[in-house]
C-alpha cells in the first residue's frame, strides 16, 4: 500500500473546511515563519568569529550561542505541539512568532554574552511554539488531499531551503552589516507574519477543555533538554566526562518516567497510539535520520570550504547556491511525482540520491576545484534533499487525526532537532578523531582535515541508507486497519 496524501481523514471524521479564503497566500506567510525557524539554527554559524571578538567570548562560550537556542527548541517542541492542540493553533502560532521577533531584536542589541544567551534561549522556546502550530495550520488550510500534498511540499521545501540558505545569508549579512544583522533580519519578516496571519487564517474553534498532562510535559521536556545537552557535552567534552554521563542518565530517567506517566494518563501529552500508524512512524524515523545526516553535511561542508579550500565566508555561502537551487526546483515537482509513484517510493528514491551525492562528495580532495569536484555532488544532494524533505514530511503526518495535528507537527520538528544534535555530535567527533590520528602519523593538515570530513560525508550517507531501510521495514501489517478516505495505492 502506498500513501498518496500527506494527512488523511480518519474514518468518521468530517471533512473540515479550509480556515482561509486565500489559503495559498496564507501558506506563503506561514512558510515565511517556518523559514525563519530553520534558518536561525544555521545562519549564526558564520557570524560567530566576529560576534565573539566584539563580545569577548572564547570558543567554549561561542558554542553556547548555538546551544542556548537548540536546547529549549528541541526540548519544548512536543509540549508546544500539545499546547497548540489544546489552546488553538493560530493563537500559539502568533504567540510563538511574537516571542521570536522580540527575542531576535534582543539578540541583535546584545552587549554581553549573558544577554545574547538569554535572547537565544527565548528564540528557541518561541520557535518550539511556532513550528508545530504552523504545520498544523497548513494541514487545516488544505483539507483535500491533492491540495494538501502540494502545500506540504512547499512547507517541506522551505525547511530544506532554510537549512541550506543559512550559511549563504550568514556570510552576506555579516560581511555587509555586521553580526547583528543575522538577528535583525528576523524582525521585519516576523512583523509581516504577525500582520497577515490574523487576516488570512480564521480564529481557532472553542477549546474542548481537555486537561493538559503537566507531569508528562515536565518529564519529556526535561528529558529532551537533557538529551540535547548530553549530545552537546559529548561533542565538546567526550563520552567519559562526568557532565556527559550525568546528563545522559538524567535524559534516560526522565524519558522512562515520561513513558510510564503517559501509559497511565487519562489525557496523555503524547498518545502512543499515533505510532500505530506505520506511516507516522516511518516518516518520523526518516526525518530523525535525515536531520542527523543533513546537519552534519552542512557543518562539514562549510568548514571544509573555509579551512581547507580557504574560501571566505561569502564564497563559502555562495558555494551552496547550487544545492539550494536544485532543492527549490525539485521540491516544486515532488507532489506530482508522489501522485504517480506514492510517498514511500518517492522518499526511497530521494534517499538513494542523497546517499549517492554524499559518497561522491566524500571523494573530494584537499585541492578541490568547485566546478569539477564539488558542483556535481552538491547538485545531486539538492535534488535528493528536495525530494526527501517533502515526502518524509507528508509521510510523517499521513492519517493523523485533526485533534493531533499539533502533536504531529511537534514530532516532526522534534525528530529533526534531536537528529541534528545526534548527527553533529557523533559525526564531528568521528571527523576530529580521524584528523588527529592522521596528523599524529605525519599527514599534512589539509589532507588530514579533508580525510576527517570525508568520514563525515560517508557517515551521513550511512544515515541516509538507514533511513531508507527503516521506511522499507516499517510497513502496514494489516491494511484494513488503516483505511483512509483518500486514495491509497
């Protein structure tokens, strides 16, 4: 059985009307907000050196500019999704966007490291409200499966473009206006979103009065924060460091407690029955592994082009334009491909292309010429990522009840964030170990660095293949249990 729609109506659920008469314009505005959330995870990277010099932050402190954003974002996403289901998707989306805009302005005006860290944490917490609510609103704007497939294609493509564009925009803005610009750029875009969404999307329906699972919210938030912190500590301090081990134990204990609480809760924060839908499970596993591969790819490629090939920040950003351009083009045609061969086959083919591009990129030498050594693999990666983002997002929300739309959005974003933290921690450590071993054996630094980055690209290829295997293995055992009112092949 193949899925040809992203979110199908459950048996007995009436087809909900769209929440906007200008839904494609509304989608564009919602996509702007999603673009900001994804962009902000990467745009800051190239600005770090100048930011650190002005605010007197050493290397260890600079890492917290990233960590302060990722910790609350990854930790609060599931809670943010459930809050949106409980109190209204438009309401939580607007609250999250307003918080994100205010925090971005605060970060741009920061005069100390402490002020910047606080602003980044507020950005992350606001993004955790904004992101799952935006995906839920998209599914409600497009109740018909054919239109929803196109809409989620655009939404998924925006997420991929935001990740790819972060380095480019970070280099351009930092070079032209200083590091503050990477934060101030969020403000006018966010204001546009705040002005237009209330005019384009109808008010939320009255709350059902469902009680929120506070013990579950506390344990999963604490567990996810501890998990992301443990992965960050592993990257910076090593596996055997007491801080890493303590955070890992805290994460395991909190997540185990969460599972026990949810099994007994009359109104669970996460109803595990959602994973009885194999499409949701397969899509989220694919997103988790793709997030790990993609983040490691962009990190390693950015450092490789600057540290080995000696590109400046702007040139390093421009070198990712072919990837971003291919992603945009492919994302536009993916819904039509899904309509012909199904979501799973589209995702499997896209993951194969991603793996091929990563293996090709791993062969790039320390003296690489962009046109002959990098252009081909980056174009291939753009094609694969464009197809994979769109189809995985559709698969991850296929068949989800409208009452769980916020939860589904939270799961999608949580998988990507946790995957990003895992992939970056594991593969960057692998690269550093490989480079250090080669340097000790007498290999020149450029060749040793290149070999380390090659291991990152190969490791990311393994993750892409693993995602494909998961999609193949997680199949519907009894199709009659998951009938949908949409066409399924």
